C-alpha cells in the first residue's frame, strides 16, 4: 500500500486555500490508507519565514493548526498525526541531505528566489527549506505527497535527493509523487491579488475558523468582474473570484443561478455574495463547532499529538538508523 506524507505550516490561521487544497485531501487519503497516512504540523519550517515567524506565537499556532485539522475531520486514531519538532530524526536526516545537495539547485527554487528578493538579509534556513521538506517526506519512505501546485518544484528536488542518496549509498528511498486536490490548485485571495496566501496577511485570506461576521466583511468588499460598473451591467463569473468561490461552497443549482444571473444582470454582486455566504456558513459551521469542542478539551489534542509522535518515531528511527549506517557513521 502507498505511504502518504504531507505537512502544513503553523504560520497563520488556516484558510480556505489550505482547507480545499490540502486538509480535505488529508481526510480523504486518511480514510483510504489509514496508518499509512502520515501528516504533521511542520513547525520546524516556521522559522525559515522571518516575516511570519514569532517565537511567542509558534506553540499556540501549532496547537491551533492541530485543532483545525482535527476539526476538518482528520482522525488521529486512523492516521499518524504529530508536530514535526517532536520527531528529532527530521533534522538529522535533513543534515545528511544538506551535505549532498548543491547550492545551485537550491538557488534555482522559484519560491526561494521570490522570497529572497524581498529580504535585505537572507537566512540560510530559507535556502535549506526544501532540503528539510525532502527529509520530512523520505524519513517515512513516503511515495505519495498531497501538496499544492506551488510545491511541485520542491517535490522534484526531493526526487533528485532520493536518487542521489540511492546512487551514492545504495537503494534506500523511493521517489515520491505529488498528488493535487482536484479543482483547488489555485484559490484566489479575497483581495483579488493573486493566490490566497498567509504570507500576504489577513486581507488575502478567509480563515476556516474566522468569525462569520469577519468573513462577510471581506466578501462584501471583495472585487468582482470589473466590467460590472453598474447594477444593470452584465458580467462574467469566470472572471470573478466570487464565481470561483461559488464552485467551492455552493451546490449546482446555486452555481447555475448566480452564473446566469451575473451574465444577464439578473442579480447584483451583493446578492451573489450573500448567496455565497450561505454556502460558507453551511460548509464551515460544523468545522467551527468541532474546533470549539477541541479547544475546550486541549488535553485531547495534546495527547493525540503525543501519540502521533510516538507512532511516527516507530517508523523514523529505523529509517534513520539505516541511512546513518549506509552513510558510514559508526554504529554502537
């Protein structure tokens, strides 16, 4: 059976891009593959993003991300779910991969170049981020990785690192493949400025645990098709982020109604957004209710993460021992 691995950063509140692009996929794959599904909150990656990292908030955000995943439906009794920093083998394997990964390959990573050009001083951790990501995956010999399309280049690097290690030290790691969530590859930000991203701040995101009043205030002022200057102007829902959101939250009859209404000016943009808000409430109310229950019982979440870390180490320790021995380190 394939082994699935994926991680999600605790650098901000989980938003609908995380929800549709990753978290729901985790639940689906977890139901299919059980304990061969391994998911973690990748808190060790958080410090590589100096603009979003705050040591005073990291522990709380790690807990919040665990709550969010469990509220969406990820069941720690069915999958392995833990916080990355609780399994020290991640960083040890990352060091082995670091010493055999050319700097030039890392400097070609698109995400690195985009982030580095915005910084006066570039931390080495930002450059090494994809090496730690490769260690996260290969530590469990995972061959299936549910990710967003922005991580495709990193998965290709992971495959190259696995090939290089295998060629140098003997067959050890599989070459993993990326799995994408259908119809949720690039969810636009609510500000209309490209992809929804935590790195752009709250003006870009709709949080899955965000109060509905706050979500509505963002949707109310969200940009629509610029061709609709007046209420009587027809629009094109395929050029409107609200139309994209309807595909995620609304049922087919509602989608048909708003698409026809937009193209014929039969409904206004505010009416369209109100109909969308009904779908948002319907989808996220159960998630928010489960999250409230989990926050009221924090030991349940912490115990689940502790159990997950023990289960993860049952896999990670022998893999690390194998890699350490093949790389020539003294075994006691």
